C-alpha cells in the first residue's frame, strides 16, 4: 500500500509540474506561478505521513521511470509576453519535416517521433534505443521497439504498431542518453512474459516483477524530461492545428458532394472550385494519401492553388482527422507507416453505414417517437425473417461429398411462395458485409457495436465455455458448443479482437448470404473498390491504335510460356543468331498497352489505381479488363496483323554469359507460340535423356533460350554473388472453377449450396529443385528460364534509363551483415547459388527486405546492379510513352516518380498480402475438411485409412515437418496456455500455432522438427491451425 500510495503521489507531483508549467505559459506572472507550484509540491509531499526510511524509499521508488523536469525547464519555458514568437531551438514547432518526407521509406530509428496504435490505445512518443541486454526480436515490420511517452513512461511496441513516423524529431545522441539501461526498466504493457512460470504450483510471492523500477540517474532522467517536454509541445501544437484545419477538412472531405455544374456557374468561386474539385477527384480515386489531403487543406485555408509547405503539426493533425473518421476513410491495414494512405469508402457504403447505424441508434433509444417506432419495425422485422431462414436451413441435410450445386430456394414463411428480403433487410445484410471489409482494427470500430446489437436481438448471443486448465497437459481439445447453434458460436478465447467479425461472418453464411467456402479476403473494402462496371467502359469511348512506326520481328518465333490456367499473357521471348561464334540476340517482348492508351487515358488511371493483376486460388482480378486487353494488350496467337510490344534485346555470349550490347525498341511480333510450363519442361527432359532424335524448331529455340538463361544466371552467381534461395513449391488446386461466390452479390433472397469444393495440395518432393534443362540444384527449368529473362529485361531498361538520364523505378536490396553472408556462402551451390530458404531461416539468417528507389542500387540476392522493378504491363504504361524519344520531357520528374513509388510499394505489399492470405485460407480449409472427414469416421466407430484418403489428404495422416524461425513464446492470459509459431513447409509454409508447456523457457532454435495437427480454429477472418510438437 505504501508503494502504491507513493507511486500515486509521485505521479501527482509529476502532473502538477506539467499543469503549472502549462498554466505559466498562458499567464504572465512567473513569480506568482512559481510560488503556487512550490506550495503545491510541498502540499503533495506533506501528504506522506510515514517519515520512516521505508517511507522515503517508497517515495524514491515511485519516481523511477518518471523523469523530473530539470532546471532548464524554467529557461526553456520562460514566461514572456512574446513567448509564441520567441521559440527555443528545441521547441516542437522548430522541427521541420525532411524535404523528401513521403518520397522515400525510412526505417524506424531512435529519435523518431511516432504515433503507435496497440490494443485500441493510441500513443504519441519518441523511439529510444533498445537496451543492450535485450536481443531485438523480429525483423523489419515485426521488430521490437520502445518509445517514451509525454508522461515519461516507456512503452514496448512493434514496428507494425506505428501508424505515423517523423524522422529525426530528436537527435540520435539525445535519444541514446535517455534510453533505459536494462530491459527490466521498460514499463511495458501489463502482460506477463511468455517464458515466466504460470503453473498453479508457482510461488508468485517470490516472483519479482520485471518492472521493479529504474534506478535514479540525473543525466538520463533530465534528458528524457527534455524529450517529454518536446512531445507535449507537439501535442499542444496538434490540438491547435486540428481546430484550425477542421473547418476546411469538413468542407472538402466530409460534406455531401455538391453539384459541380452549379459551382462552375459562379466566377467568384473559381479558385475554391478548383481546390474542391481536386479533393473530389482524390476521393473518387479511392486512394487518399495524407500528404495530399494536408496540401489541399492548406490551399483551401490560404485560398491559393500554389503548392505550400506543410508543417509537421499540420501533417499530424491531418493524419488524426483521417484516422478519426473511419466511416469515410480506412487506414491502410498492411503498412500504414510506409504508405500514409487511406482507402476512401464508396458513397454507397457510407450511406448504408449511416442508415443502419441510425436505425440501431433509434432502436435502442428510450424515445417513443415515430423514428424509434419505425426503427423497431425494421430491426424486429429483419430478425423475424432471419430466424425463419435459419430454421429452414437447419432442417436441411447437407453432405460435403456431393458435387457443388445450388440448393432449392427458401420458401416464404406462409409456404405460399418464395422467401424474399425487404430493401431494409438487404441494407442490414450489406452493412454486415461492409463491416467485414477491414481486416485489422486500426481505427475506432464504429460498426461492431451496431452489428452486435442486431445479432443480440436475433438471440444469437455469444456463449462462454468454461476454461480448462490441467497442469499435466498443455492442451485439451474441448468443444465449445453443441447442438444446432454450434456453427454460430465462436471460441472467445481464440477469437480475441476478431470476435465481432466472427459472429457477423458466421451469421452471413448461415443466412445464405455468403457461401460456406467464402474467402474472407474477397470482402476487403479496397478489393471491392477495384471492380469495373459496364458503365465505366461506356464513359471511356472506343480505343484507337497508334500509328507510329514499329520494328517488325517478321516471322521470328516468339514463345509465350505460362501456366495452363493463366488469364493474362503479357510477355514472350525469342532468340536469333548474331555475328560471332557464340553470340545470340535474346529478345524479351512485353505487351505494350501504350499503343492503345496513354498515361492520361481513364484506363491508365484505373490500371495505376489497381497496380497489378490479383490472383487468388479461386478467382482473379485483372489490372485491365479482359474485354479491353484481349486481342490488343494481351499476347495471342490468332492476331494476323501482329501484336504491339515493347522489346528489350540483349546480345549474349553463350560461353561467358556476358551481355555485349543491348537495344530497346517498339516492336511488332507476328509469330506467337503459346506454351505451358509443363510442355516446355517435358521438351527439356526429353532432350536431356536423348529421347528426341530430331528436335523440332521450337525445341531447338527453347534449348538455346534455356542455355542463354543458364549462362547469364551462372554469371550473376560467379561475378555478383547472387543467391538463389527457395524451397519446393506447393501447388494448390481448387475445383470446380469458377467457384460460386456471394461476396459481391446484392441478393434479394438467401442462396444455399450443396456439396463442397475439391481441394488438392500437391507438394513437390524435389528438395534440391533440380532444373529440367540442366539437372542442377536450382538450375534452369521453364519457370526459372522465364524468370531469368524478366530479370534481364529489367537490367536492360535500367541501363537505358541511366544512359539517357531518364528516371525509372528500381528495386534494390541491401546486403546482410557480414556474419550472415558467411553463412550464406557456406550453404549455397557454387554454380547456381541455390540454397534452402527454410534452412537459412532455421539458422537465424534473414535476407533484407527489398525496396523501391528512383536511383540504381545493388540487389544482393540477384547479384546485379542496377535492377529495374519488373511489372511488365505497369512498366510499359510508364515507359512506353517516351522511352524512345529522349528529347521528350518524361511524364514524371524524379520527385513525382518517387512519390508514385511510395504508392506502388504500398499496393505491391497489399496485393502480396491479399494473395498470401487467400492461399493460406484455402490450405486451412483443406486441413479443416480433412479433420471433419476423420471426425465423421471416428463418430461411426471407424478409423480413417489410407485407402479412404486422396493423395493430398494422406500427407495429413502422419507427422508434418516443422520450421521454427521465431523463438518467442506467446502466453494467452485468457486460456492460460502458451504457443510457439512454426511453419509447415509441406503445407505451403503456412504459419501455425504449436502448443508449449506454460512456464518453460523458449525452445532452442530449430529444436522443433515435426508436429502433429490437433485441430483448426476459426474466428471469422482469423483462422489458424493448432499443432503439438513431436520432437524437440
């Protein structure tokens, strides 16, 4: 109690200093204010009734970790009439954002000002160095960090928690002086460490808390106090800026869209109209960067269309306003710190959110007016109709072994017709789908409580199952629900913050508004914003082919090689003999959309907005619609007039692998041959074993192309030290395709299906990844040949840009630390550079993350410099317009292109995460279907035998290999259980949770070799697989 009382008094004393410091600034009698502060401090200390040494010790202890303002605070916050005009050099308003802020991504460094969001709490503070006694856990976005808050408290965060970063807010030397000396001094979140003992027999009385206290150090605490003061100054500036810019923010970004024609009629508002139109165009694009919003606000307040400098506090205020309006703006859920971008909700979504939220608000209110009565009719009517659908659905019998087919429609409740949702019902159901569109809660959840109020009215309340904790066992597979409501219930302990999402997702499935196999990622708000409509194309008008001359490649065979189910064919390769014994011209042809559209065309804007085609296992979203690309921008073998391409040519010496010369041209190809990877690999294998005595022209050309790819790749390894890291791939096949989906359908009635998709998981046993052409580990196959050619095209384009001083996007990768490089060199194949990525990770070696830049840079893994970022269609849209006319001014200068790269980097991360998350969802679904199948056999008293399983399912009958890359043990205070994250290479490298005895220290690296799957866990979009370790 003394310690607690001392801590509270210490906090009070600290707050008193803050309050009176702030008041002293606004009043102008420094002597009087100082006397009041001294009197208040004396009164606080006099409250300590115990004058013993222990009491003094308690008072000392309460201040540990809470810095006192040193003597310089009086000088820095000198009480002057003109204080606002005479700022101290260390004042927050003296901090300026770097000139390249928003142009390049920066790693989080000590001294950076950040906003972090963790567990629904927002923190503002400055990053401090990690104490030397603590190993930095994680890497990149998952790295552990500590920050000091305005109160002097220290908070542990991860890089993924950071939403905003302002580099160099405090110099690195000052941040280092303020850093804690030991990790135990960090006042982190109130969670127990994963490795601490939590068994019932543990003597908690002798368990010393990790935050026992930080010993007093005047220099460190006074330095930390200066940082705290600067944070508080930034917070005050933030409050002032929010009040200043909010009126403009409300007018430009929150009010209903006004009629532009009416605005244009008034000449007095021409300038305001232009600013307003820029804001509308920004919102209609769907992507809203914070920097552009801040610029619009400053222009509106200054009534000027000129580009103005934005202060750091203004930028922070703009970010805060956008974050605080989640009904209009959704923060980037993948990497907001890097992109500083928001997704703007469509007008339709905003209207539905507002409408349904209003109904629920009126429904739960105590008022008895007309609005409240109408809301009750709407909500209660929906619940009555939903109960009817749920009752009918549970009366049907379904079998997963059936072929997929649509079930018979739901009859009406009176049995005289078919059931139909009312318009209000459809709005409520759409509200649920919209609420599921954001996969990570970074902002206030304004829809969750509304949705749960409706679900509660339905009677589908969440039910808590008792927790089982057995000291002798770390896991008990206890079902959480039984009976008819099982499909609608969720394990709260496993769901965590996804509980509301889980309830909504399960309800939509049970109401026939989502298919049982629905991929939650297809509900993503940004993905839904990318959909094209027929009306979109009507507004664009007809496409006209350009008439500029192009180099004709005549009858030269061009091989377009892709997977059998590829939707877009946008690159081909060809080869022809050149002068010299071993010289050949290798051509890489990229479909050129600039022959039909330029950068200002609406289609180009749509392509830029989507960035790339999105491939999910069950569906794909093309960057440009097939109706536009087919026969024009996608390579085909049926166009007699030829196909427009952008050709990158390299004169390759097949003996040394050296590129002697290059050429870049607008081209036209006429002899296109489309082949699959499988067919080309068969040609390579047959040629290697001598089964083809008389090879065809295509076989000869493909062998020459493979040889060119081989020598160029070997040269990258030999000269540049390239690393060919990878693992055997796992192929995921789903049938039948296209798979019925209800994610976007505005259904007027429920739709149910019989049967379930067939999922195949084909794992390659070729651990060495032997090339079909050269039979070398990591050697040349059809896939690696095409990949090598794309790398070569990027090198050619980058060289062309440097030779003609044209800014182009480059991809670079820093080299690992010297010790890691030695490990890599000892592991990789001396000729092909091949090594196992999983083995590399198991040794604790991670390759640095690549990044985009307008400046050429080294790429460690590829062993080349420079490396052009390679996205064929997107690059062609940018380069094609001026690449061959150096006298023309580039459409984007270096600064503008750098800003575009930030958006490209953000979109690339989002697309990659969406595709990876979808693939993991289907792997989880495959495992879940197998466990259900095994459970049905066990319920009937039978054992699931090998003969009863498909080849893919047989993999799950025994133990699975496990890869352990992260040492952290995560303790769940709700379930009193511990978990370790491992990945399963045989299941596509999917990360899973592995049980671990609570209280035991983390396992040694790579000590978990194999696991046995226990069960699958589902909570809406959050799904995982639980395993138990077999060998460690």
